[in-house]
């Protein structure tokens, strides 16, 4: 283990406790990982992925069989009719926005059933900023209902909030920057059953960021209409250099493709350049990197709990995303924590992260993570908005060992600055 010879006993004991806790969680993590490894391999084999599919195209990207096959492989993995996997998506937020603008029309009503949206979607919806070009600016109305105190969807309130204009329910699967439970696949399945029985005309859209391959099933396999996510998170396997995806019903994916490019072009064009092999290879490795990240998250939860901090989820809790939240309680501790994580990074370990304004966020944000791909939370990062009660959110991890090293260095940094007692 990565421990300095003069490491305080407090941290040594926390490491030992965390390793013991992780040991008990490993069988379940490995069971899910094995299932998802098999699913990904079968998808590659079923679509007869070949060497020539790994070569990218330039210009218009016409007749790109590699792009088309990759779409089908991802659709198989996610359990959907179709998928749109593109490097032209600049982020998960972009993929989500393309799906929303592609499917929704003026006069439609959108209802979030998992509370407030992730920070970067606030301006997409029109809840913050000047509003120009937002959903609300285009005549799409929006409401949100919170999860209950146990992190469950409030069905009675949901029914009361649905109007004759309600076209879509939005669900954010992960916790995002919120101290709440992520939504398990079983909860999404319950929602799908309720909507299909009571409001069959309403679409269900899932923000699937950080959730892919964490459980044995994906939202598409239980009947969700549409989902979206980023390729520099789970499905990129730490190799995808950019990109995102949208997957779901073929007609809805087609509408999204026309929003990404243009009507009449849709998903039939778009050069794949040099990233095609990395998309395929990262996707194949993703069950491994996801399982390693889950191991790291369990260790992190147990480690910081042993040091006296509140964590969410608890290390024994079932997982449905890669995010581990640690409540630090002060601005100084949050900055010190991120400084320590940065010291454990392979890239830019010598620099110090500082809080700053970022596009799409209302508060200052501090981000740590010296990654090979800029902002790739699949590799390992820690970040969060600088606001009460000063919660840091860890994501990803190429390896469990790498995550453990980063957390130990974060604790040592707090200790050295007199912030850990």
C-alpha cells in the first residue's frame, strides 16, 4: 500500500478498516463485472466487429461502416433499438441537450421526477442564465418534483404534476452534485411499469451518466425510451478522447441525430477521424474500468468514514453509479482534499487545483484530476461546487489501487495542514 513511513496511525488504521470493508464487497462487484464483460464481448461478436471497423473516416464520413457497427454494438449493450455514438458530442450535457431538443416541441411539458437537474442542465432548460436558446425559450415548460426522504420517486406527487401537455419524464440516475441516493435500476423499472400502465403516452428519458455497466441491467433493458451519456465516463473505458451517446427507441434516436447534424443528414454523416479504434477499445475495456472504479469508491467511502467524515453512499450500500461523496464541512478542507488528489495524479501532479468559475455552473468549482484525457472522470477525479456544506464528489478510477493512493494522499494533505484530527 502507498503509505509513507511516517504516516499517522489515524490514517494507517483507516486504510486497514477500508481494505477490510472492501474485501467483503468484492464478490458482488466481481459478479456484476463478469456479467457485463460477457455482455460486451457478445455484443462485439454479434456485430462481427473487424479490423477495418477500427479505421476512421474524414470529411463527410459517408459510408462509415465502423461508425454504424459501433452504434449497433452500443445499442446491444444498453438494450435499446438504436444508438448514436459520436465524437461530435462535446460532453454528456451536449448529448442530453441534443436528445431533449431533438424530441421535444413547443408546447410540450417536461417533468423531472428526480429533483433538480444537474448544474450544467439548468441553462439548457432555462432555469438559469439569460435563457436564449433554452427549452423554456423554445416554449417547452418544465417542472421538477423531489425524491422523498428515502431517495424514492414520489408517485402521488408525480400523478398530480402530470398535465395533458406532459410529453416527457426526466430522470437523473446518478446523484450528480447532490447528497442523495442514486436511482437503482429496480427503481427505474418500477417507474417504467407505473408510466406504461397509467400514462402510456409519456416518454421516459434517463440521464445515464456514471451509471453504465454498474449493475446487471441497463435502462434500455427495462423499457426506458431514451437515455444519454458521456464517453469520457463509463463507456469510454478511459481511452475515448471525447464524445457521447444517445440510445433508445429508433425513432427518438433519429430525431436526436437530426438535431446533432441537420434534417436529412441525421446519423448518416460525421467523420470518425482517429478516435474510432479508441472508441471500440475503450468500450471493450469499460466493464473492467467500471468495476475498478466501484472498488475504489467502496474503499473511499470506508476510508473517509473511518476518519470521521460523513459519506454517501455508505461503503456497504448497493451501487448504481461511480460517484462517491464525502462531506468535508469547510472550504479549506475541500481545497486541501482536492490538492491531495491532484498530488496522486500521473499528469500535472505538481500543480494545485484552485476554485474558479466554469461554463454551465453557478458556483465556483474546484476540480482535481491529472488525467490523460482532459476532464475524463473515468480515469479518476474529485470535484464539486464551493458551497455549503462543502461536499467533494469522486468519480471513476482506472484502477482501485490508483484510487486508494489518491485518497491516502488527500488525507495526508489534510493532516499536514492541520485539518485532520
